[in-house]
């Protein structure tokens, strides 16, 4: 099973440990980070979505323009753009840029933030039901060779049709994230890859089993799985843990300036990470939970701490559990992306390839 590394392109130089000093939308920084990801050997990069940040679709188009092979993973929230329109927007980009587009579906667990974009569905399960209909329509727009009708609770389409189809046969590759039962059900029906945050081995076993069961209920093959985590690397394990402690100290000191504070509402995914943090600061071999605990796990905030060889070994463990995509980003986004490309990415690919060869699995 091929392994894929996914990076993260922010709109400016900021993180839990870096206070933004430039503009909210910093094109030179975006361009530098995008090219660094491509040169570091990342397969694709995530462009995130938030109710107050620059539009991920347009940022992704710029990234595609200034890179040659890097794919983009464009986060979008169902409910704010008509599914027929978004389907055509993504299909158009996919044609322009050689099939390098993927969609990351974020339903959103924080009703307060969603109201900033005019959301009227406060019930999360109902939002996921809307997401499922949304993806029904998107898929029809991508694949139907004749006009189609769709009648649902949230979307009704008469004679829908798109003249432009994605370059990718069968439609654009789709990631689905979320931690609730409703999210798992949507993933079972629609996802090509289900996105987990950086969870323990036990949690990964649990979630992947639930998604597999959901896919079987919908008569679909099991999606692939992605894990999001923050590698903290050094040339010795002792130095790596010292680096982690320094990151924690800096993130704590800068919370008021960076805005990375515990939110008033925890999503289902955040609750899973916080439950993990309650078990201890170090889980399994080297999963570190302190930043998740500090910030309320408001995003992918668990880390893997160690040498590149040690972290690659943990990635191989997750691979054995069914994970084939690793979404990694650092606390110093540009510097860490370059660093990951030096050793961590090639070491992980080599280690997993060796494991597959031992099992007699041919590389795809």
C-alpha cells in the first residue's frame, strides 16, 4: 500500500509558538512554504478552512500555479457553497492543474463558529446529514453523463449537469474528517480517505474498525486512513524531548498573543485527544499530549517526539494498523517542513517499503 505525506500550508507565518508579524494573507510566505513542501518530497498539502480566514480554494489555486507536482487538499465546509457550484469549481481546477486537486470535507463541530458564516443547523448530526446529501450531489455533478435530479431534505437539484468533469476518473479524491458516529457514517458512504488526528494505537484501532463497518453497510470498499500529527525531531532522543519542553514553554507564554487557547466548545475529535491527554503526557512509544492539553486540542496538536529514525518507526507501526497517509506539520512550519524532507520522509518510505517486501506486498 503506497504511503503518502501531506503537509500544511498556512496563510502566514504563525503557529502555537510563533506570533504572526506579517499580513493575514502573505503571498511570498505561502509561495515559499509551498515550494519547500514540493522540494521536501511531500505528496500534497492541506489548505485549511475557518470562518474568518482567507479562502482556501483561491489560495490552493495559487499554490498549484507556482508548483509543478505538489497536490493540494482543499478544506471546504458543506452548507455554505452550493454543491453543484463547488463540484464545478474543483473539476475546473483539476483540469487546469493535471489532476492535482483533492477535497477535504470538514462539517464543523463548533456551532458558534459556524454561525459566523450564517449556519442555521446547530444540531451536529443534522449537519452531517446535510454533508452526506452535499456529497451525493457533488459526486453526481462529477460523474453523471446526463442531467440528473436530486431530491433531499437539504438539497434539491433539477436537471443538474456539469460539462466539465474532473481529470481524475470517478471524481476528485475526497477526504472526510470528524470524530463522531455521524462523521464515521458519512465517511463510510463517501470518503476515499478518512482523516484521524494524532491518536493512540488503541484509538486508531477503534476508529478504523468503525469506519470499515460503516463502509461495509454502504457496500463500499474500506477507505484509506490518514493520521495528523506534529513531529518534533532532534538528532538524539534526549534533545528531542528537551525541544518538546521548550515548545510547551513558548506556547504557554505566547497564548494571549497567538490566540491558541482552549475554546469554549470541544469537538468530538478534540474530546478524544483530551481524553488521551488525561491518560498521561506520553502515550504508546512517543506520542506527546501536552500541547493538546494546553490548547484544548483545537486542532491536530499531539506530537511524535524523537529522532527521525524513532518517529519513522512509529509511522510504520501506524501503517501496520492501516494508516497510509501522514499529515505532518511542525511548530515552525517552514523550517520543520524542510527538516522533515531531509530524513523523516525518506526514512519512513524506506522502512515501510522494507516491511511490505517482507510480507510479499508489491509496491503500487
